[in-house]
C-alpha cells in the first residue's frame, strides 16, 4: 500500500475513534500485539465439532443430529434477514459505524432479502434427501426410540419465522379463524394451527412434546408476535406504495416464500415420514407422538402468509397437486 493510502486510512481511523472519544494510538499499540485471525478460531470449528452428542451407538444418528443443526443455522440466517426487513435495513457508514435503521423500506432491498430467504429454504428442501434417503430405515426406527419425546416439531426458530411472516390470525386453525378475528394475541395463540398436530394419536390430548415446548417458549413467542405485529413481512408489503406492491419481482419473491415455507418444506418432511414411519398395517407415531398424517400435508393446514397474492382457485387447491405429484408420483 502506498504511503498516501496509508495516511488516508490512518486519518479515517483517527476520525472514527475521535467520534467515540477514543485514542487511536492506544488501539494501534493493541493491533501490534494482536495475533492473526485464523479460520478455525473465527468459525469456532473445534467447538462446533463437539456439539454432536448421540444418545445411541447407531452411526446414522450422528447424521440425523448434524443435519438438524445445519437446518437451525439456516433458520437463524433467515431470521437475520427478517429482522432487517422489519426495520428497513441498517445503514453502515464508510468507516463501519452503525448508523441505525433506515427510515423507509426500499423495495429492491425487500426483494433482495426475500430472495435470500428463498435460497435458504430451497437449499434446505433440496438437501432433505439426506433425511429421506440418507439413513438406514432400520437404524432410524431403532435409535429414534432413544429420542423420546423430542421432535423436530419443537424447532422454535421455525415458529419465529412463521410469526415474523404474517399476522397471527393467518396461523390460526382454519375452523377457528372467524371466531378469533377480533381476539387478543394471547387468545389467538391458543388456536395456532401446529398445536392441533401435537396431539396424542390415540387420546387427542396434548403430547408431552407440546407441553414441554410451550413451557419453554410460550412467553418468548407471545413477546415476539407482539413485536412483529405491525412489522411482519406481510405488513411491510402492505405498507409499500401501490406501485411498489405491484412490482412483479416482489410478488414472485413473496409467493415463492409462501410456497417454500408452507408447502415445500412441510412436504419433504411428509415424504420422510412416509418412508420411515408408514407401515402396511398401521402408521408409526412420530417421536413426539405428533399426528404427522394430519399435521404435515400442506393441503390439510392451508396456512398461507400472503393470501391477497393468490387466486381463490390457488387457495382452494393449496398443496394438493404437489402432495399427489411429489409423494405418489402422479399428476
């Protein structure tokens, strides 16, 4: 680097630290003593590789754990994008200073972040063959018994994604929507669609899986829902000008997100459940006792984040064609 460039960079650094009431020379002394950043330290590789703790000696259980950990990291990436959309994106100065959230949501920024989230979910959906075909059925059916009552149903981050996507009423069971239209968030929450899936197959009572899940996360969920009540993805879309709302690229990104989260992702789970839990005489309950036959198929739940972007026919046939084609190989 030329001397002029070095001088300019030092001046910028000096201005940055002056604005924070700090002495640049002290930080330069610290820089002289600092070690290089290594990949393994920055990514915490050694720690990351210790986070797999199988409950049995079946080799495929480690595959099961690692894939679900990867899934949760993708969910975290998605929530990072949702936070940015909700607050219009962050302004970062040339010197790296956090200048706070922008005052308005730029439609192109919105589209870019939605497309990022779509890529995250598309990657997860395509990679789910690791679960569908990547484990020995016999191993899974045996080691799964050591996981009771844990279930992928208990992914809190997936629920946070749902709650940050649309008003809570859109996630209420379809037969309760009209009744709950003017109810409080706490009242609507009691009828969120996924609770119906977490019932004992034989008795219809709440599973231990659901009881544990709500005990740990209910307060966090209610707080999160209230925080995103007016800044969820659907509300941010409706807050745009008519011209921006009608941009084809935005509508496409939103429709794809609706499908990725509410059709394709549940569908690949259903395919996995069919492979590992369906038997000739009767279906095996999931590890948490969830009623996966009724809970997972998109055509039954018909959860839709952005209903105004779909035709009546598309809503009526939500998930039907995909279930038949993808699961049974028929049109």
